């Protein structure tokens, strides 16, 4: 309920009739103040007339007066400038650290807003606002979708910049780690990121022209060149296989040369994975990209349209992997290229966010604009989130649309944060 009190106060949705403090003084809210999302009072620099006195100061909001003491505000000088304590129900008086008793206002919430809020929170069908969506104006939806697209890219940028800090400012390493994580396609994302941090790119650069050596380095650092890492079904065939033995020999040499240590192979997950998502094949694909310099940031920055991006991720694995998804199990010969859906996910989750983050970090606005343009030029994802929103009446054509709706679901709907959502705002305002 405290969230709703914040919302009603911020948007001044309370009734226009006279308001009174707990001790009967008239309250006139001239300016509700600036909403504070950090530590300290909830609203700064509010202008409030209490009785005959005009107060300019801060406002704190709680469900109950006792919450003032529960949060320890009576011991905190940061709350000495509070001029009004807004609450949802009456209770005991409260005092600042300086010993001043605060005027308290029980904020009335209009019944329609309270009812609509209860509906949003209690609705079991997802999303709770589905009945309203078809009636919203195109302008409302378009502006909200544009904001959500930006939010989504900003969130991914924050993750990338965190990796950049971990990489000591090395953008090439950051790009490689980000690409590797997304090659895990969800289930092995964490393992791929740990693997990528375990790849010494400065050492790998010396062997970039020898794909099998890079495959040995990549597979070895993944812990996938040990007998224990091979399933019993294929172990016997693997341990006598010429290609596997060559990789083991190469990796032993590289281990001595660069003082390498593999990650635990048990971090990789295989259960219920389709063969095209097996870590062996994905690592072989990454090795192919690395040897063709497709994991170079410079190459990425040169891409100005979707077609160029798609060409950047064209993969031609080595001959062994054309007939294998794992060691020891041969099959029919295939190119083992990325599927259209997988390629689209890599562009959406790796290439475009890296462009945006690099542009933001280096103050190159043109790269940020290009990132948005590329999202608009890509077909929308086809997943359960997108299909659900389509069923609610939303038009989803481009990757920019689908990314906006993923952001809406994960950051607003799943968290029941309807009070920050523009669709939720429209829902709260409705009369019927």
C-alpha cells in the first residue's frame, strides 16, 4: 500500500477537498516535491501550507506512523528537514532527531484508484491490464514502447560496462565474453561466461591462424578434453579418435607454454539440450569466428546494416565438426551454421548492445543511433512473451518491439510494478 500512497502523492490524485493534519490543522499541498529514489526522505523540496505557515522541505510517506520508528528515522539527521509525514492510517505521534513533532496527514486514496490497483495486483491472468490494451491510443503505446526499448538497451549496457570494468577497460575481451555468454543461449550462459574469462586472448592471438590449435585451447580451457568429460557411451570411441588425441596433444603443449588451467567440466549442462546447442559444437563455432577475426570489435563497428551483421556471424566450422555434435559420435555431414532464430538472438543480445554500449562509453552518438536502427531492421523474436502480448492485441513487427515487450514483462509485470507502467497508469485512471 505504501507504493500506492507514493503514487497518489506524486501525481496529486487525492481529493481536492480540504485536508487536515492529525491535530486538525488545514493542509494545502502547493507542490508535492521531487521524488527521491535514493536514500533519504521520499520527496524533496515540497511546498506545503500548514495552518498559516508555508513550509518548504521534505516529505516522508509510510503505511503507518510506527514505520517512522521501525526505519530508524528518529535517529537520522537526514530526516530533520521533513515538514510533513504522510501516512495511510492514524497512529502515534512521531519526532525528528532534533525532538520536533511532525505534522501527520492521513492521505485519502480515491476508491476508483484503490479498486483498480487491487485488480492489477490480484489479477491471476497475465498481464493484468490485458482488457485495457486494445483501447489505448497508438501515441500512448508508441511512446511507451520507445521508452522500454531504451530501458532494455540501457540494462544490457550496464551489464557490458560491468564486464568492461572486470576486463580492465579491454573492449576486445568484453566483446568476447559477452558473445560467449550469449552462445550459451540461456541454459549454459553462466558456464560460457566463466569459460570466456578463462581464455587468455593475448596468448590465443599467437595461434589465431591455426584453427585446430584454437580449438584445442578453447576445448581444453572448457575442461572438455579429459576422459571424465566424455559420456560413457562415447568414451571408448573418443579416446582412440585421432582428432581428439591431436587436441589433447596441442592443449598439453599450450598448457606448458602459457600456464593454463581448465575450468571444471561439470559446470556444463547437457540435459534436455538439442544437439546443436551442445557446448562442444558452440565452442567449435566460436573458434571458427575467432580465427576469422569475426570476434574483433573493429569488424563489428564497421557493420552499418543488418545484412553486414548477419555476414559477420557466418560460421564455417572445421571438417570434424561438420559430422559431429560431440566427440566420438559421427553423423551426417552438415555445415552447422547458426539457425536464423539463433543468429537473430546473437545480433539482438550481443552485437547491437555492444555497439550501443561502446557508443555510449566513447561519446559516439552515431553508434547509439545505429543500434536503434538495427533493432528496427530486425524481425521480432518469436517466444512465449511475444506471443502473449500479440494475443492481448499488441502489434509486434520488429526486434525493437519484442525487446520492449520483454522489458515490460520482466521489469514491470513480473515485479507487479504497475505504478511505474504507463499502461498501469491508464488502468488506474479508468472509471469503470
